[in-house]
C-alpha cells in the first residue's frame, strides 16, 4: 500500500536522520592577520570569516572555540586532568601549578556581523554571540573579529617553549567558529581530546620577529619578508603553525606534493631527520595507494608540540627520536591526513573513525616500510590491547564520547586498539580484498564530507554485497565480546565421519572459519557465515558450510574422515577473547602446579 503523501515526507525525514552525512555542511573561509609578540608571548589578531549557512536552519547565535583558555588553573581541562582516575602524566596537575605569567588566554574584543557589532559572552573555552538578526538558510555573512591571546607555556599540544626547546607550537590558537551540522551546534569544552570543525579556505598572515622560521598548514604565498609570513590553504579544517629561529628544513617531492621536515639541529638525532623525507614520501605513496590520493600541495612534519598531533597539511611531533620512532610517529600522524583532515568525521563522537582507522593504516604502512615478515600480523598489538581491556570488566562502548570515558586508558584502548581491530577484523567477515576495496570507496565518496559509522559500513556492504549493520551495532554500541569454542569432536567409525560441535559463548556473533586436520595428515578449511550476513565471501581454500543463525547457541559441522585436530579462526582475524576453547585436542585439564602455570604464562 502506498503511503499517503504527508507520511512519505515523514518517512523521508526519518531516513535522512539516520544517514550520517546529510548532504549539506557549513563553510567558513578565514582571512587572518596576526602579530606575534615574543616578549610577552602575546598574539593580536584580526580575523574575517566568510561564513555560509548551508544548513536548513536559521541560526540566531554563533559559538566559537577559545582553546587557550583551557590553560589556566580551574579550567575544565585542569579539573579533568587532576580528577580522572588515571591522569595523563603530560598534564596531571601542571595546569593548576602554572604561575600566572604562564597562563593562556583568548579574548575576543569585538565581533561584527556584516559590519554590525554583536555582544559576545566568554565562557571558559567557548564564546557565544546572540545575534540580533538570525542568519538564514543559504545566507552568507561576514564575521569580523578583533582578538588577543596569550600563548600558554606548553602543556598540551600548543604553547611556548616545549620540553624540546621549540619556541612556539601554535595549534588550537585562534578564535574558531564551532561546527553546526545535522546534530546542531558542537560546543564541546576543550579538555584535551578530539575535534570537529568546518572546512574552509585559510589565508593567514603572521608577523613574527625577524629571524624566526615558520612552518605549518598551507603554502607560503610569497617568500617571507621582514618577519612577515603569508600562508594559503584551500579547503582545510584548521590551521596550525610553529615558529622557531633554529629550524632547519629538509624537503622532498612526491608527485605534486612537497614534503617539508622542520627540526632543530641536534647531533644526536640529525641522522634520523636526514632520512625522514625519504621515509615520509614512501609513506605518503603507500597511503595514496591504500586509501586515495592526497590532494593538498604540501605536507609539513614539524618538531614541536608534545608526542604527535595531526593537523591539515602538517603535523607537530616531538623530534628527539631514533629513526624507527621518528618514522613511527610521522606515519601515524600522516595517516591522519586521510581520516582526520580529509574525511573529517566528528572525532569526539566517533574517535575510532579517526584514531582507529589511522592506526589500522599506520600499522600496514610500518610493515611495508620496515619490511616486517608477512607472517607477523601488523595489527597484533591492537588485538592484544583490545582483548585485555574487553576481558578486564572496565571496557566502555566505542560509541562513548571521546571526552567522557571514565579513564584515559579506556579511551585509548577503545579509540586506537579497538578501532584498529574494527577494520582488521573485517578480514574474517568480508575478506581482505573487499575490505581494501571498501576503504578506497569510503574515501572516494566521503572525503570532505564528515562521514559517520553508517557511511563507512555502507561502503563495506557495497564492496562485499553482504549485510553488515549488525557488526557496527555490536562492536561500536555494545561491549559484547566474541567467544566461540569447540565443545566436542566425535568420530563415528561406522559412518567414517567426524561431528565437530561448536558453541557460541560470547554475546557478539561472528562468522567462523574452522581448520581441520585428519588422521591421514590431510587438512580442510570450512567457512560458516552468519545467516544475517545474507551471503558469504568464502575464503580461498575453504568450503562454504550452511549458515549459523545468531540465536543458535550451537552448531555441528560434519566432515568426512577422522578429524584429529580442529582450530577455530586459524588466521587469527577474529578478536575471540578466549583462545583456550578454540583448539582441539583440548589442553590438558588444570592439574598443573601453581609453579607450572606461572612458567606457562611466562612462555605465552
Ligand atoms: Zn592519532
């Protein structure tokens, strides 16, 4: 029966509400002119934003981020880092202990909308402006801001004089318009984790004292002159830079993309930095091939910040590292270019789509660059980390907002390790080929569009022809674990066949691959799809068995001949939390002494 027209409208709206990319997004093009006063670590800035409200809603207020206000005693970042159960040692109580002349500050002196002054209210790391006249759907306005800032002593990411002696790491540093999307405004206070933002063009002029070298997002529009540096970047999420008088630059070219490496000369680590451009170019070539072509004209790897942090067309990393460590951090931050800077998922809501997917790609790239044996699963550390957490009783769902995990560890394992496993485990469900095809399709469809989990999973469905919504529902929105086991292996000599009895013990369903070894030394493999996949991509060399409805706790696989050994998931693609029941013959019953058990644990 056809729906009445009015109900059709509702049905369509409901469908759109579930689509993660709604077909529109905001646009904010920045022109900034900034003076850096190194004597007092001050910034004075004038920003013009051409803002187009592509949303279907009239906006009667605007929100901006003022990130530097996090670096003051009593800020939410300060309280959070002192009160969380497992404080990040990089922050801990450092903000609370900052002397006043090292505090950060971000203040907007004036905001004009199309030339008309608008009252603003500062509130921690946010600024709100109530508009006298709403910005209608499709309307473009010019926002003009006069602002000042005091750069904090480096605590996290931004700041002056980090522990490696880099003078200015300038990230999350300017008043930035908050994102407004189909979820509405995103006004998360800055407590130190993930970000979400609006794509736009940036034209940034920085006036620094003469002698400073500046690297960052964008291309130098003209040679730096008298301490004036002008950078332009098209269609980026953010703008970051770093300044230091002692930077030396090494560059290379990959196709249309220039790669620049900035570091302070240091005899102990110069050898690592000399080799970095070549490794970086090879890493970028690998990601271009794995995910899709990097579209920007440059990428800069800059010593600064703390640890490593990704920005569009640039990363700030600590630089006193051995070659492998320097390449490792560069590869991870560079992989973010695709997931954080180009696909630009809301990282606060779906941190695994940034950190996890980045970790997945980075693990593959490191195996490629350092030619690790193919027998080593590049994702093994992610599996081990996730499974430890999943069986600890402390796991929180992957769908938890990045800022709101109970522990730093819970966030870290979920976002990075479980997120990496989410992709790698698809090898067990749709196979490596469909996973790789789906990843390329995902980037091609959703670069510059802020996709969500459903968009990603739909690409995997298209690549495989299988139903996969259950996978996201379980793995992202629940903490159910996968645990399948062998409950019995019975040879029937009269019939000449073996019944292998399998059990679903964990809450999360998963297709099962079974490897069998027979008394005559021959082997076979069997693939048991889930019924709810509505099909199967059978792994090479495996026989397709009848499907397993997820409600059934048991399944019997009958094979001809006498099976003497059975192994579940022989490739190790499934994050099955209990390995002990995955292999027949079963391990000896626990009669061993405490000492023997301890020795065995050591060996494992
Ligand atoms: Zn990362």
